C-alpha cells in the first residue's frame, strides 16, 4: 500500500494529478491511496473526476484504515 | 555584509570571488534564499546535481549560489539530488543570493567553483531561453485566427506564460463545420515547454479532424482520448468541446476534465456548465455530452486555468472572481479591450501560466 498524503499541499495542477494517475496505474504497489483534506487539492481532483479512479480520503487516518 | 545562517562556505566563496579591477573585494551581501526570491524571475535556473556533475566533473558541489549581476544573469548550483530546475521548486534548497553593490570586473581565478558556476548559469539561462522561445513559437504558430461566423461575436485570446518557461500547453480552436454548425475547442496539455507544445499540436489536429467529420462531442473526445493514451509519453490533456447548432439555437458539449464553461444568460446571470463531466483525455474512456439552449443575447465562455488558478490563488476563489467580473465585461461596448483589462486585473499583470479563452456572444436575431 502506498499512501500519498497531500494534506500539506496548497496547489495541485495537472502535472501533479498526472503523477497521481501514473502512480495509481503502476502494477506495484497495487493499493495507492490519496489523502486530499482541503478544497485546494480536492477540487481539482473532482473537476477532473479523478476521484472516480483514485482512492481519495479526507484524512490520513481514514486512508490508513481504508475507510 | 551580513552573515547568513548555515551559508558559511558558500558566503565565503562568493565574497572571495568578486573583486574589482584592482583586486579589491567588492561589497557583497549574502543571504539565504527563500521561495519568494524565485517568484516571477523566469531566468533563475538551478541545475540539478547530475547536470552540474556533467558540466564540471572536477568540482564538488556543496551548496547553491545565486548571483544577479547587472545583466540579471544568474548562476548557481546545488547538491540537492532533486535539483531545482526552475523557480518554485527551489524552495528549501540551501542557497544564497549575492547582491553586488559594486561593479564587478572579473572573477577571482582561485574561486574556481564560482567561476565555473557563472558559465553554467549563463549556459542554462540561454538554454532555458531557447526552449521558451521555441515553445512559444510552436504555440503561436498554432493559434488560429478566429473565423467570422454569422450571428456570433467572438473574442479569442492566447497569451503564452509571461514568466518562466511554462509556455506551451494551452490551445483553442473555432471551427466552422459543413452543416453550418460551429465547434469551439479549448484545452490544456499537462506540462510545459516543447514537449507539451508538440503533444498539443497532435491532440489539436486529431480534434479538428473528428470535428470536421461532425462526430458528436462525446465521440470526438472518446476517439481522441484513445489516441492520446497511446502516445509514447503518457499524456494528460483537459479539453472542453462544444458545438453550436444555429438551426435549433442549441449548444451540445462534452468535457474531458477541463474547467466548466460559463453560459451567461441574457439577464446577465452566469451559469457554469459541464462541470466534472468526465476525466481528461488520455485517462478517461467515456465522455457524456449535454445539450442546452443557446439563444440570442447569450454568451459562452471557454477558458483555461491561467486566469483563475496559480500557486497563490485558490482555484475556487479564482473562478468566483471571474464569474463576478463577467457582468461588467458584458456591459462594455468593446469586449476585446474589456477582456485585456480583465485578464490584467485577474492575474496582476503577470500571468505565470498560459492563458487561452474563447468568448462567444449570440447576436440578437443573427441566426445564420
């Protein structure tokens, strides 16, 4: 499992989102989770509907639990 | 001269390196760089460790130095394995700025590191400038002149990034189709520079081809997404594609991960359309389309994120600011001039990303 925690990120443009998709589509690790806890990171993921594909969590504990 | 925490050897090297014609030290102020130093300075280039090793194999790199001389030439190096090719990513690199308060006539030979760095800095600055020029040229060569369309007033803008080397990924198109309909395309390729500009050229051509076949928007984007996903380099392209059908005053659109478009109704009320309909080209497989009425006195705005998003501006607030400004823009007699002013206001006159937009107004009674 790989958790990518964007909690401290205050700007997420398409370059960053492309990397998230790339990571998600790698064979290993099979389970990639993204923590996007603020509007600054969540909003771009929603507009591009990457929330459909990526496992996005609102907090690090939630991502670690997989809930 | 002021001491800078943790910059002892770097500061010392800089101070020793700059002397006047008589060999006397030139007053140099050395301080730690912070992220703000990099903003809006397109010519700052920090080579990564591998580049430095290649260019000066005999030098051991111990820190980063940035020196701005009278030509604003920048020289620096870093041992950060991540390097920092461009400005904002350099935050946190152990770096010093030396501000020269006297005239520098030569660099002292024994300070070979700094001497070598100066030449590296110039080379990288020149490389960066060449790439920026090439990318800008590629992009500009593909900027269409918007055709005259009966019944429509069009304002289009394409402004390459004003700072840094970020030019290259945005485009727009306005296409008259054989049936009398008009297709509007706006898009943004991830990344910047020559690679983004060439990907943009391929995607743009593919969209034009499918558009001229008059495939519906969902199929245009689906086909292009399949093509894009097969490019040698993985690509991520956002695109809003809309077709105006004058016969039934309609607009049919699909959206591949792009910002929503804005429909401004005759009473001035803005409405965002097509929000989060589908994933970007190269990522998504299905691109559902929607259809809305597009009667006379209605405006359509398609835009890229340049005017609304930056490292210092929240996207949501940026879109809000744009929507709020549209009313005033519509009221004026000259939409082109109003747009130039609005872009200037929204970006503070220094946009750090490409800007592309299409503003369409349905003229009263002007159905073709």
